[in-house]
C-alpha cells in the first residue's frame, strides 16, 4: 500500500534527519532542525506502535495490550453483527422499505428498458430457439403418453358429460342438429334420381303385399294406375310436407322429438357406465401402439412451427416481444385493483421470507469471518482500513516535527 510506504518514509526521514543533525556544527538552525526531527521521530514511532498494535505484536514482541483485533476477535465479530442487525440492516427498516416498494412498476420499467434494445430481444429469441431445438421430444413422448393415460384414468367423466350436455342444450345444439337433418333430408328427397328411387322402392314393396277379397282387388287396381314416377312424386310431397312442418318451432311433433332427444342425452350423460366405457375407450386409444408415434409426429410438427415462427420473428427484430409487452401492460393497467392485490401479496411473501430468514444475515457474516484464519483476517482489515490508519503515522511524524520546532524555540528562549 502506498500509504504504508509513505508512513515508513516519513519515519525514515525523521530518523535520518535526527542522525545527520547530531554530526553537524551546532547553531540555531541545526538545533531547531534537531529538535523537530527528534520530536517527529518520537511521534512517528509512537503512532507506528499504536497502529501496529491494533493488528499484531510490534516487532513480534508480545507486549501487553497489543494485537488488539485478534485478542478481541469475538467481541469485534459480535459488535459487527450487532451493528448490522440493529443499526445498518435492522429488520424493521428492511421490511418497511420493502412494503413501500413499487415492485411491479420497477419490474415494468426494467423490462421496458431491456426490450427496447434490439440486441436484447435478439438474444431472447436466440435463447428460446436453442431451447426449443434442444427439446428431446423423442424422450418426452412416452412420458407424455403415460401422463395422459394417468390423467384420464383419475378423472371422473360423469360431471364433464353432464356439463357438456347442459352446455349443448344452452347452445341449442339439439335444435341445430335437428335442423341440419331436416335440411339434409329435404335436399336429398328433392333430387330427381332419389324421387324415382323412392317410387321404385315403394312400388316393389306394395307389390309384395298379399291381400284377399276387395282389399286385394283395390290395391291391385291402384297399382295399375301407379308408376314409379307418380308414386315417387307422391312420397316426395309427403316427406317435404312433413319436413316443412317439423321445421317450424311451434310444431308439436318437433317439440316431442326434441324432448325425447334431450331425455336420451341426459340419461346418457348421467349414466356412470357410459362414463366408465368412455374413459376405457379413451385410455385404449391413447395406449394404442400407434399413438406414441402419432404424438411424436405432432410434437415434432409443433416444434418445427415454433422454430419457424421464432426465425421469422428474429428477421423482424423481435417486434412481437415489444407488442406482447405493450399488450400485457395495457391489459394490466386496466386492472389496477387486481395488480394492487397481487403486488401486496407478493410483497407480503417477501417480507415474511425476510422476517423468517433475517437471522441468517448474522449467521452468514459469522460463518464467513470464522472461515478466515488470523493472518487472513488481519490482511483483510489492513486492506480495507489500513491505508487510512497509515496516515496517522504520517501525520504523527509531521505534527511531532512541528511541535519539536516550537518546543526547541521555547527552550532556547528560556535558556
């Protein structure tokens, strides 16, 4: 340390000066210098002894009340820890400061400063890209399949089926399904080829009917006037008329059909056996040999799409990160009450963690100091405060020199 060399130099100058004046012709100037150097030498030695006695025994001699730091090591450590805990880093000041923090505002400002830099955004994208590329999807697939099987096996599907049926009724899916069937049937029966097919089918079935007496004669007489086209047209009109009636919401027949459908769906959803069969079917499909390969292909496709999106985003300079941040900030800004609750909850957790682990500060300081041997501790303290202490020696030599001059003058006046 420069201050140590300067202190040693000042002491050497005082000693050399005193020795030189002993061999010079005695006059007023020499006597003044001799008195100054003598007092400076005494002051420098005294301060050297005092400073050295703090850290070690001067010249290795175990003089009483020297090497004070090592002799009072435990007291100093306890005092340091006590000062940290009660004055510098007391628990009340830490928790009070934490409770006053604008945690989310600080985090938001910090994130904004980071994502405003293009190089930071590109580093984030590169890190995400590398992480996605290194994902072992081939090793993840069996575990994902097993987790999915275990998850389905633990679920009770009955509430899900009931909720799904109720949601279907609220969304009027039953009516939409019936309307779809009616529209499909109407379009199908309107096709000429289907009309002829209906007439042909009905005519063949009527010809198979065996009736005796007047009923048989009447039937045969009617069939003699009927052809496939005429009979198909009659059936088409009958079916279209029926479909048209069922399409009206006020139709009693339509309401009876819907009621029956709802009863059947509700009974199906509330049947525990149906839920168990559905669970078994899902598990069988998931555990099938080809499912793992299918899941692997899908995971690889997802990974490729994510990598392609990240690559495109990198070419755009990571602008989506800024857009995502702004969207999130705007969304949260409109929910101040929720954010305030979250912030207070987070700060409360931090405060509780500090209160529960505050004593560890003292333990950590003590543990780190106990790991230092005497020599290392003295070296550390000298590096931290030794430089300032060495100036005491310099000032002691200079002050001693000046006081020596004054005393020599006084002595010469009196003598």
